[in-house]
C-alpha cells in the first residue's frame, strides 16, 4: 500500500504514441540503400568507396560546422546529413575527383538544407541540389563515365579520383558511355539483364535496378515510403515511353529500358520520396509523381542531356508548395450533401 | 467466422490503431467498491455551467439526495453518493493539477446505505417533462466528455429524432467498463433504449460495438426481442471509432455537417453508461451517484472493473485495487488517448471518469522532438481530414487567425495526429492552445 511516495507527472493527452520515430526512418532508408551501395562498390571498386566517403564527409562536416555548438551532436545523430551525403555519392560518377565529391556534399547540406532553415524547411531535395551544383560547376568530370572494374581490379583507384583540387584532372584512357547515352547518341540499346543487375556504366548507386527495388520493398514494408510516388513515376514513364516507342522505335527506347536505365529507380524510390520536398496529400502526391514521370521522358527524349531524373525531381520539388495549396483535403462534414 | 464478421464491419476513413491493452480487465466482472469515509463532488464536473449547491455545511443528506442544482440549462444536478453529512463546500483537487469548488460529504458509518427503489413512469411524459427528468437525474455523457444528456434530448422546433445510436465502441485502449456493462446488464441497456425510443419518438436504434467485444455483440443480439426495433452494428477496431461523428459515418455513411450536431441528421448518440443511467433512474429512481470505472495500467496491483460511488478519491479506489506498484509516475483519469493526468490521488471519481490508469513510466516518451519532415502521417490519421502538420506549424508561429482557414475549429482533439507523429511534435496540444486563444480573442467563454 505505497501510495504516498509517488510523484505524479502531468502530461497532455494522448499518452500513447506509435513506435516509429523520424530517427528510425532515417536508419531504415540507410539500410534500404545498403544493397545498391554494396553493388556499386562491387562494380566500381575502391575508387567508388572513396567518392562516397568524400561526399558523406563533406555533408557531415558542413552540418557540424554550421550547427549551433550545443546541438551539433544531436543534429548529426538524426542521420540526415549522413543520408544526404550517401544519396549524393550514389549519384556521382565513380571516377570523380574526391575533392569535387567533398564540395558536392558540402553544397548539398549548405545550399540544399541549411540556408533554408535546416531540416524540414528546404524546398529542394538536398542531395540533388548538390548534384546540380556539381553538374553546373564541373560538367566534364560529372559526365565522364568509367567502365566497370572486374573483381581483380577492386583495389585499383581511378587516377582521376586523386586529382588535386582545382587542377586539370587527368582521365584514364578508357571511358564508357552510359546505357542512356548510348541510346540517345548512338541509338544503341543495352540488354535488360545488364540493366537489372547493374552491369553497366553509370553513377555509383544507380546501376542495379534489382537491388534498388529490393530497398524500396523494404521501405514499403516498414511503411517509411509513400508508394504512390514510385508507382506514379514509374507508371508514367512506362506509359509515356511506350507511346513514344510505338511512334518511333528507332529513336525512343521501350518501357522496360526506360524504367531500368539511368537514375530513374534511385530517383523514384529514394529521392522523389523525400517527404520534406514532396506534397503532403495523397492527391498532391499523384500530381507530383506523374509530373516527374512526364518530365523525365520529355528531358530524355528532347533535352540536351541523356538523363533527366534530377531536373525532373527538382522542378516538381519547386511545384510542391503550389500543389499542396490546391490539394488540401476536404474537411469532414464540409461541402457535403448527405444522401 | 472471423472472415465473415470482417465483411460486415462498419468503419470510417483514417484514424489510428493503438495497441488495445484491454486483456488485463476484459474478463473481470464489475465489482462493487465499498463505501469510504469522505466523498468530494466538484460542482463543475459536467460541461457547461457549474452546479449551484442547495445544501450547506453541516446538513444531513440521504444517499441519492439532491445536493446541487443546475447553474444553467447546459448544466445538471448533483446528488449525494452516500448518506452522511455535508462537511464543507470548499476548493478541492481536480484533474489536471488544478482545484475546483466541491461539496465534501462525510459518510455516516452507521447508515446501512440502502437505496429504496422508487420506480418512475416513463410512458406518459411530455417531451419537456422527459428532458426535465433526465436533468433531475443528473445524467451526463459518461464516455468522458460529461455533456449534460438532457440538453441532447431537447430537440428544437422543426427537428426530430429518427434514430437512437448507442455508443458501445469503447475505442480507448485499456478501458473495458462499457464492455462489461453490455455483457452484464443487457436487459437494462435495452430498457434504457426503449425509454429513449418512446420519449424521443424515434423509429429505431442501433448499438455500435467494436468487434473486439464479440461476447457483447452476441449477448445483446440474443437479448433483443423480435418486436424491438434495435440492432447491433459491429464496428472495426479503430481509434476514434467512438467519436460520435465517426460512429455515424461508420454506420450510416453520413457526415454530420461541420459545426453541426448529430440531430441535424435526425440522430442522437448516447454512451452505454448513460443509457444504463437512464434505465436506473426510471426503474429504481436512482440518480447518477455511481458509475463503472476500469482500473488498469502496468502500475496497478489488481486491475479491475469497479462500480464506484461518485466522489470517491482515487487514493481509495487504488487502495481497493491493492495499491500502486513501486515507481508509478503517471495516473490518468479516462483513457490514454483523451484522458487527463492527475497531480494528486486526492482527486475524486467524476461522472465522466471512465478509467483510472496508472503507469510506471510515461507510455509516450516525447522528449526528443525532431523537425517536421512532412511525412503526412498526421493527415492520414486525422479522421476529420484536417492538415495537422500545417496547423502545428501555424500554431508555433502564433498565426492563430490563419489557422481558421485550415478549419482548426473542426478539430475534436482526438489526438490521432500526435499519436502518429514520428517526430514527436505535440500537434494536438498546440492546436488545443491555439483554439483557446482564438476563443478568448473572440470574447467567448470556453
């Protein structure tokens, strides 16, 4: 009968909560990216690992440097800077000079997140801001692709990886075109199995369609992902590219090639789904996803670049506040005629 | 069989699925709590105006005697839960850490505390007489809100009630008091419904029960006589299924207009405990002086369903349940989703107290708050289709006026948003504060 010694704490209801936290969501996404990341390292070797490390270091150092001293460790512990750095790294060419990857990571966090007011405030996907920054600043390095290294060459690092900052970078004699580049400039298709397994040249993390889908499935099961976004994007791309393919099959690739090539799966599953930069409402989410799908196909088919996922997502990020404004849900009991 | 019952479940869109925690008390019969020495009856334990005492300190009172009358139409009566003496009319502890003016009654230890039944006629009442009877009985909504029941039955000119809804959803985790009442007193519940049908002129009644209470559904169905226009509607287990507008949406797929009442659709929604209180008033002449309370939570030695005289201090109720376990840090009155924590165990059981829950550590640790990442879970949780994420941001920016454009006043504070927020943002708490700010600036009394 111990009733006296209890010190009761007051708390406002509800006194229960579901168990998922934002910190846990970030850890889930990191885990979901792991298979595709490992595949990227397997295909491109140690050089790719160094690029990822440089990009993550740039992102985390910037977060640390520009956070108030008292909340530095807490801000890093939510893993968002780590995730942004990793996502950026996965969209970089494996032979990119490390100092550029580092600057990219810093730009992602600095220009993509912090100047907007920090986590949850940014309009654009931070990793893609970093990538756009790099593409505009170092267009040649960002579009020079390397062939895959075999297992024996795993420990070889691309010479260009180690280029000194702000010096003319030296590229290896061998370079290779991405499947989308081959398609756009030489009308040459790549086999589907190569695309699905990731056995092509391209960015570090974008090549293996299968493993990216696996990561997406995991996030779906963990309820960390709005399925409407990847479904909307991939469905639109498949539909739109089928239409173009029927009209002119020599210039335009078929739906499977369109879905599995380039950065589409990485973008659709891991970047467009960034909740901060996508609409809140289900209806808005569909508009957002279809918009990205249409822009991807338009840029790939008619733009100057062979790939358009990055700009498609960034453009729809910009439209998100507008979409949100016009897709507010209908409040219960308002504007309804009961039967 | 289970698959079949799933097919005929009624439900609404959105909402959340908290763990139920009902197993601790679901099969425990309602036990009568013995009388204790002192009872405290706060005058403001119903929504609306506080009651006005009609007794003075020192007065002798019988069990069930009127001790306070309504302070306004939206107010009700209070009756003494025991035979004894009025010791004081004074400020006493109230849930939420505040004090409230209360009538303090000391029980007479030599009184047998017998209540002599005096049945009342319910078949020959005018509409106004019926409303006045319910107010005389002191009956309120016993699901937690404690809205005076007679006010619901006072139907304005031009409106009429077609359908009586009985709310046996009991969607709050832990609570099993409505469940036990339905299982143990089905005939009294059906009598209460018949009284309501007769006096409100309604054609039919529906008892909504969540499908986690299959025994209650079964027993009620067995006790309904063929000539009674009463049916049982199985409801999906989901919070807040028991919010009256959700109940109507689930069963009839109709939306009560924003800012409106169920009677705009010709309906009136009553909690199971309130309907039983109506039956007890007409069958025995017993006003609302006791109620069924679920005592549960990981900090209680002996979880129970108890029939407790109103005004019993929580300390005594918990003592009857063998006390609290060591390290209890939180005691809640009501359910964990909408209840109120208490700062002291001197707080008494009120008309709206459906549960007493003791927790050893806070069930929801919200100490680390993250930024809103616009994940949209709160939008998918809100049964009223509001945008809680936006409302919380506007509340933090103190843009209360702009919150009205986002329909803040349609929020019923069910807490589904806060429950679902992975960033631990106290969304409904921010909305509550903003609402009271808006009411204040509008010059209305909350």
